[in-house]
C-alpha cells in the first residue's frame, strides 16, 4: 500500500547554526547562510554589495575610522582624509604607532646592572649586563617567557668606561670582551639543551688599555673591529660559523670610538666602519666581500668633541651607501647632549647635519619596512627616558621607561636593536630600580630590562574621538586635529630653568624676592590649549635699588616634538609671583609670544613687568592644587568614560590610567597619579568599553567593571570604584571585536561571541557561528537600519548577527583589515588596500556573488526512520534576472544526488492572459496565467526513499547576462515537501544488524 503523503512546510525562520550536529538541526535552521540577510520575518534576501570608491589602493592598510564628519584612513605610515568632492584620499600627516612592551629582566639590590644588551637565536633570548664589573647573563624561552638560565657569570671583565658585545651566530651565543693582557675573548653559550659554555681567545692583539671594540654579523660571517695593540690601527677580523678566522685587514688610523654595521644584499655583503680620532675627526670606511676596500678613509666631520658613540645603517635602496650617527655628550648638562649624522657612499661623504638635540645614542639602528629606527636617551634629574626615533623624519614613535631610564653611559657601548621578525624589534634597557635610603641619602641602582617594539600588531592604531580630537594609541599617544598628527601632551617639560642675569634698568621690577616657573604651551587646530607640566620654581632676588630692574630667565627648549613648523610652534611661557607672593602670573606677552626653537638648547626671556601689571594676567593652571600635566606612557588601547580618556596596555600591565576631566578649550591632560589597578595577572587588559554608567575592562579571560565619578583635577574626591570582576573565565581576545549594541557590549572571546548585558551579566550568543571561531575579528560595527552587528575578518568572511531575530548569517569575499560607519554607511578597508562601502547594488566591486543557503536534514520521523519525499516546492519572490540552482542530498551524505537549474526570468516573463491567443481559447493553460506574482519552483525528487533530505539553494548568473549588471535575484521564504513516512525504523542492511 503506498504511503499517504502530506505537505510539510519548512519556513526559513532561523539563521545559521554550526553548533548543532547536522542531523539534529531544528527545522528552519541553516547549515549555510551565505550573502544573506533578513529584513522581514520569514523572508531571506541577498545582502547589499560593497562598491569601491576613491580609486586608490594602499600598500599597508591599518585603520579606517571617522573624525567628526571626516572619513580617515591610516595606511603606509600616513593619515589620510577622504575628499568626497574629488573622490580622493588626501594625505594629512605622517603617523607611525608601533606598540610597546616593557619588562624587567633582573635586579641585584646590591649593585647596578648597566650596559644591558640582548640577542636571539630561534626562540631563545640572551640578556646580558654588567654587574660589579663583570658581564652576566640570563636566557629565556621567548615563546613561553620561561627563564631557562638566570643571572650567570660569563667571567668576562668589563670595568667602567669599557664595552663588550653580544652576537648570535650559527647555533651559539657569543659574549665578546677584552681579556687578560691583549686578549680579546669570546664566552660561548651553546643554544642546545644544557646551554654548555666555554671561553676562547679570538685575538691576541687587542688594545685592552683603550677597549675600542665593536662587532657585527651576517648569515655567514662574524666581524670583529677593534683597536689593535701594536700600532693602534683599526683592525677587522672575520670568522666563519665555526669561529675559524677567515680574514684580517687594517685601516691605518687610530680610533677613540668605533662603530660597525654589517649588511648584505642578495649576493654581496658590506661592512661600514665609523670611528672618532683623538683629533676629534669623525671618519668612515666601507668594506665589501672578504674585506675588500669599497670606500677608503673619508672624513664625515671635523671638530667633534666628546663623542662617546657612533653607529651606522645601510641605505636599503643602495648597498653602497651607509648612514652614520654620532653623539656629542655634554657632561655639564647631559640634557644638552646632541647627535649628528652624515652619509657615505663609494663616491664621497655627504654634508654632516644635526640629527637630534637633548638626547644621546643608546642603540644601534634597526630597519623595518625600509625605514631606520634608533633608540636614544634623554638624561636629566627628573626625566630620564628612552625614545625610539624614526631616522628619516626624526619623529619620536615610542618611548620606554619615561622618567626611570638609567643615567647615560659614557662608554662607547650601544645596545643592539634586534629585528626578531619582519615587524618586531627588541633591545636591552638599563632602568632605575627601587628607591633606596641609606645614611640620609636617597638613591637607586639600575636594573636590566627589555623593550619590545611591534610595528604590525593586528589591533594597532586603537583610537577614540574625545575632546574634539582623534586619539590614537601606540608607542606614543598621538592625536589628530583635522590637519595634523602630533604627540599628545609634551615628551618633556622645561626642567632646569635658571636666572642668568639681572639689570637695574630696562624694566619695571623693584627690589624683592620673586619666583619663576616656565611652561610649554601649544594650540591645536580646534583651538584647544595644551600645556606641559611647569618647571621647578626658582627664586630670584633683586636688590638693585631701582624700580626699573629686569631678570633674565634661561629656559630649556623642547627639542623632541612634532609640534613645529606648519603644525604650529610651541610657545615658551614664563610665570612669576609678586614680591614674596605665592601665586604665579603669566609674564610673557599674549601678542608677542616666545617661540620654541628645536635647533637650540635654550631661550632667554627677560622679565621686567611690574607686580601691578601681572596680577590681571592668566594664573598658572596648577594654582589651587591642580595636578600638573604629564604625558602618558605608551599604551595599546583606549576608552572613554566619565568624560575622560582611559588607557590600558601600559608598561605596568595591571595599570589603568585616565585623564583629567575633558574641558572645552583645553587639550586632554594626564597625571601619573590618575590611575587604578586591575587584579595582578600576567596578561594585559585587551580592551575597554563603556556601558551605561560602567567602564568594562577586558582581559583575555576576565571582565571587570569600574563605576562612579572620578577625582577632580586636584586629585581628590575620587569616587571611582576599584575594578570588580564580573566574569572569571571569559574575556575579550581582541579589542576590535568590541561594539555597543542596543542590549549591551558585544565581544569575541576564545569560546565565541558574548554580550555583556545592561545588567552586567554575560550571555553567549555565538554558538550558531562557532565554526568561524578560528577567524580573527578585524572590526565590529552596529548597523541600525538592519538590526545587525557585523564582525569583519581578514579571512574572506564577514559575520552578521541580527539582534532582532537572534540569528547569524555570513558574507563572502570580505578580507577586511578595518571598517567603520560613515554617513550611516558601512565602509570597509580591505587587506589588499582597497576601500569599499555598502551600496544599493548587489555586486562587490562590480562582481557577482551568490545568495546561498543550505537547509538542515529534513525528516518527519526519527533519525533512522523511513520516509518518501516525492517533490519539493520552493517559494519566494522574483527580484531580478538570475538562474535558480537547487541541489538535493539524502541520507546524511554530502554527495549531491540531484541538481536542477531553473531560469525564472524566462519563465516568469511569459505572461498569458485569457483571450490573448488566437484562435480564442488556445492559451495554455486554458484561462491564462500571470506567473510574475508566483515565484514557485518544484523539484520532483528522483531518490524518494530516504532517512532525511537536505537542500542547497543558490542563485547564478543567467548565461548571456552581463555579470557586472546583476541584481538581487530572488528572495526566499521556505519550501513545502510532499512527504510520506512510516512509523518505526527503516530497514537496515545485512551486516549492520546483530
């Protein structure tokens, strides 16, 4: 007896479900939902396409975002603004924002650890330092941050003023320093298990009295350049990977300081040698392969006194050109130390020029993406800091240990700046340790630390718009004001002002005791006023007996800043008290400002303004106990809460720093006391988000909340709560996945996508999309018009969560680096450097893409039941020309058992009305039809007997149709099965039964 059949409606009223086992998928759920969205209950439609605009492709896309009504892109070390009038990107300014990590390596509480260096060999890192005149070392597994060897001695002496070098060559670490007599020794560490060590003598002609030494290495050669003991010449010896000598050559000159750089092209190597003579001449020399002279001794500059260090790097575009840098140390005022530079090729030297003032060289150069970077150090009583400088632009792109770097080392030692990957650099740092009090004296010992610089971190350029400016995280906190990009705040404040002269005529000052402070001031394009911390106050006593006296105040200039030239000059403002007063009033003119000058070390301001004239002037902003403005350290991620800018990803990984309250007309300002801590862990916070009256602080496996109102600008009345944990096993793995929706904050965890609701409870919503958990989220946006949260990835797929229907869909062809909402439109920055925006077509950059869905396994009875599927009818609505392809699968197999293609355009365009045909009544069917209103396509199933059936539906381009002119195709509602089913189980084959 044939099975009785009945129609069963399958409505596509659910979205994607990759969490449920395929055979158990609920009716209406989809195994695949590609390039699909839902605007109406029960109807699926093709998503809108993304059209390219601004016909420009960037080489290295980083970020796309908005500032006010401006569409902003960061790419190729520039910030661009989109000009809709010309449909073009306009370069506004340069920006480089690497991310920074900092970690202390070793501390000996009984002595200094200075001259810190590091090198790597595979996943192993060697850290070295000098402690009590001996080079010591530790070894760490970089992949796990596990200490393998801790604080061991090399036995190599290195006294004050001497230098040593480290190299990684072959499968060994080498520490090279002067030994006994005229020996030059190498301490060798095997990088295999056990880290066995030995010491060997490389040379017996090393001038140990002067300790002039530098090394470099390439893949096949170790270069050792030094002052030899016989005639004091510059001798260079080369060694192979077995440490066997291969060549020795001399340069007939006597160096006081030396620096070498080895670099190699595809087939050739070069060695650049720079040195300083006793006559204070800076010279250069270039070797080619096998120490063949490429460029003989050439003077780079004469009369260069007090040079401690010289380094070099290659021109990445010309193997025969080297760029040299040297510093000139000012022992009286270390903050006035400066560096100079020159080039040398096989023809001649260039013209020497000033590189940077107020810093000395700390590291050798490193090249990333064809650009050279150096680490320099500023020294002063209060502001010792390492700065990472891009050599070409002389811009500070990062800083380490602000205020806590150790004092300048006056030996010729320079720390290697290692390239540990195509975009990562690391180096050893010597920093100040804890404060020690002994015999009524406060002091610190220096400690060994390391700094890491990442130029291509996936979630770099984290940003927030606040206070009328766009802030961008990185090695330095930058901001964009619509015209230019500059550092937020000031790298340094005017430390060490002095009274250098007084006079009895020329002014309006009388006898008295006055105090002075200086402040750097700068105005951005939006008119906001930015001020540095004030200098320490100095007291000037005038006793000339007249009322026409003056005082000359000498103030250090700000020599490290982008705030110069067309970006607007910093002005140097002077404040003074009345005679015996305590309130500081501005004495410098509003109309005739004193401009900062980065090419000189100081400016002199003569003050002769009477007390009566200044008391109506502006008062120093710190009066009344207001905290001074101190630029924040490097940071990775930003948030806005309580009308403040918050920072995480700081050198102290448990710290959360926040600004003063944002005030109209003032730039955002920070102070080191405005901070809180999350519970101590080994991982940094990964993201910040504001939800109603709470700030959410994410780690990879934790979520904390902070609430309340923060302190006043004086630092008192702090109502912020301590961060409180609300999730202990779930957190955000990427700040780019954070987005605010109607119900709360959405974020990607290692488990999938969660939402923190407005009740601060976590709900897992990502189960249906778990198959895509291996994708890296590159941006997340709210699309209000379609009730969607969209998560872009850099791996072809865009994930869309419809929060109204609580369902997921995907879009293909979307390899995205970043995205944003601009003018109520979703804008994508693709990994290939193109920019696209959602349009009103159904094509991506003019190309067709498929609407494609795949149902779950459809069955009337149980999993192993028997059913007969006679036919299926799909229904929906026709939108534009297309082909409809339907594939049939059965019995839980991925094999296609039937495939049918319909041409709806050809079929539905045939409208036949009653009485139209001749002779009358000849139309078929009789009575006529109008199929445009009826999008129904029926498939007669060939293999009707089955346990379950599955369908795949997609649209295709109709042959002969221009693929660049395709439209939406169709919309689908569901299908109806004509099905019959038996009770019980289907018959099983022999061998599958016991």
